[in-house]
C-alpha cells in the first residue's frame, strides 16, 4: 500500500469513527480510548506523522481522534 493510499484509508476510517462517536453520543474520554480501532488509527497516524508534515497537511486532534484538513 502506498503512503498516499494509507493516509486516505486513515482519513476515511477516522471520519467513520468520528461519525460513530457523534451518533452514539460517546463523549467519555476513557470510553473513546478503549476503542481498538481508534488505537490502531492513532498508531498508524504516529508512524506516518513525518509524511503528513512533509506534505504540509494540517492535523487537529479532537477527543483523541485525528482529523485531517
């Protein structure tokens, strides 16, 4: 998988997770952190942070969910 494809996948999955959190009204910090899928996304994000910075994409952290702009 190319880095661009990986970043698109992370972005899509993050948006899906963000919608799920909003739909279910999950606002408790600990509850959100227990999500295995979210943990995987954060690990993937951390691994590729240098790529994101190199591409000049700004990233904002909201309730432990990474959202790309």
